[in-house]
């Protein structure tokens, strides 16, 4: 029995648990490895968990992207794939689900989130324009930069502090944003790039109050407000549980209200939508939609499939309906909070409050003796793998990349290792095993040294960079 569980009758009294709103119909065996096998595997992978083979991984917390378990309904939907080149029935199902739950009238499918990021960046950014946002995301910022934009972080200061307990650390600092608009001129702002549950900040949500004020500010200067809706269902759940006035609203109602303050959204369906591939881009303006339809046929596919198979659009349409059910999202975020609480109880440094999709270990406090340019988060991910075969991801200096102007490393304030929880895949017992491994690595922290980078790709370097221990 793991150390956190209730131990006495007294502690049990009055306790009423809830459980996931599903049962398991099919299982996928996973492979356990020896320490010697893991030492070989991580060395071959250049100490980069992205370069491990998944068969060498025990519990895979690399990402929640495309790693969800689909329901029996979604699998049944796969059989209804209409693989017509044009006008597939599944496209119309998907369009209808997006209109109903996100409220945008016009949509093009894309192969995944970054396909949509590419299209929106190409459509809206003119060279030299600014794109303010609530902390960067790797692919989002790169597409903005490739389109000639300059990303500016306008998230509230608390977001950069892993210990600040603000309940909506994903909020935009409206003063920072207005200062930027006044300094550069509204015509030099391409759009405001707002993300729900901000990934790089630790899965931190944006409040409804913040998006309402943001809408007013954008209206004042006639600037478009676009949403990265990738994990907006999780964001809606945090609004329901932490923002005044929303406790009695459903997650679906909150999601629709939040989106109503924005002019459009891009989506990596691989997260909230409970599917393994796919994305979309949706807007309210017909003229902009026209431009996006022209672009999608060049880069993704015809505007009624945009890089997705008919069956995948069907699974996504069904996944959207499942994802907004209150019982589902409570269990999904509940599992993340469960793991987070274990680590908090054991005094392990993590980003707080715990976010919606992952636990972020604070590598600065984990390894205070390792300099940031000796890649402490990268090393922490490697150590977790060595200890137990758990795969996590660096979200620190390697992910931040180099400044395109100076060519120097960007030094982000947050130096994190992410334990990302796939949806409907692992059990509470897996979470116990994960927590115990983190504790073991934490107890051995003073013996651990940093890394040096021996191969550096030019773009999104974290995916393929290679390291050696110092
Ligand atoms: N926006 C956010 C907030 C994301 O987290 C991601 C992907 C994307 C956009 C891009 O979507 O992968 O479908 O092209 N995040 C993954 C992750 C890769 O592991 O966090 P994509």
C-alpha cells in the first residue's frame, strides 16, 4: 500500500471517493526494463527522452498529445469514416460539434495544431508586427516568427514564479498589453494570442474575468483576439471550480461563454478532444475564413478534410462531445491533482497551483547546484527514466531555444520537467509509482551533475538535441 493512503478507521470515516466515469474494455501491455537496459537506452538517445523508443518506456508521461484512449463510441465512429475527397459526412459532423461547443461558425480541419498555427500566422501577421501572448508555446511562437511576427510575452508576473499561488496564473497582464499597444501602435499588433491552461507556465488557466476585460481592450483598439483552444475544456473546469459565479454552470456552458469573447481559435485536437491526431482552425469573420480556406488547400488538404481522414474527423466529433462532460473532466483533472498532491505532501518542488494536464517539477529547486546552461530539467527527465522507466519532458532552456536576433540561449525563468498525464490511459496505481520514483530521484539529487549539448538542431531543438553527462 502506498504511503499516502488513508491508514486508520478514523481517517477513513466520512470519506466518499469518486472514480472515473468509464471502465476498461481493452488493455495494452507495457514493458518493464532493467536499470542496465535503461542506461543503454538513454545513452543511445543522447539523454533526450524524445529520442527513446517507446518500447523501452514503462509509464509514458512525455505528453498528453495524441496519447488519449478513445472510447468504444469513438472506435465505432472510425468505422463510419466517409473517405470521400470532398464533402465527407464526417466533416459536417465535426463542423457541427465545433459550432455547438465552441461557437465559431466557420472551420477548416488541419492535420494537427501546428498546421492551424501555420495558417493563422500566415493569414494575419505582416512582417515586423507584434504578437502579444500569455507566455510562448514552442510551435505557436515559431509559426508566428516564421510569418515575420515578433512574439511578446504579456502574461501576469506570477506565471513566472513556480511558487505563486494565484488561481489564474495564465491571465494576461492588461497593463503590459496596453503599454505595448500604445508604444507600438495598434496597427502594428497582428492579434492577441491567448492560450487556455498555459502549457509552459504549468497548465495554468485564464479566468473568465480576464478574457472579458481582454475583449474590451481589444475592441478599444480594434485588435483581433485569437484563442489557442487546445486545453480550453480543462480551463473551463478550473473556472467552474475556482471562479466566483461559475460553480453552477456546466463545463460546456463555460467553454462556450469563454470562446464567445474571442474572434477565433486554433486547436490541437490531440489533447482535449480525446483523439490521436487532428486539429482545426475556426473563426467568426467570413472574409478571414475565405482566406483560410485558400491557404488550407495549399498546405493541408481540401477545406473539408484539411489533412485528416474522414474516420479521424468522426472520432474527433464524438470526442468533443465526450470531452465537455463534467464527469469526464473532473476525473481527468482530478488524476493530475492527485499526483500533484502526493508530491506536495512529500515536499517535492513542483509548480503550484497544480495545472490541468501535467505536473511540472521545478528543476531549479530540485538541482540548485546545476547551472541553467547545464540543462537541469533535461537531466531530471533522464534521471527519472533511469530510475523507473518513466518518460517525462524538458520544459526549460532547451525548449526555449535561441533568440533569433542574438543567437544566444534564451534563459526562461521557469526551468521545468513535465510529467504529462494522457487522458483515460493510466490508473491511480500508475500515479503512485510515478510519485515514488520522483521521490527517489529527489533523495539522490545532490549526487546528480548537469549535461552538455553535443548536437543542436536549428529549429525546435528540444525534439532532437543530443547531450552527454558532464
Ligand atoms: N498549442 C499548445 C498549447 C500545445 O500544447 C500544442 C502541442 C500545440 C499548440 C501544437 O499542437 O502538437 O497538435 O501540432 N503540444 C504538445 C505538447 C506537443 O506535448 O505539449 P500539435
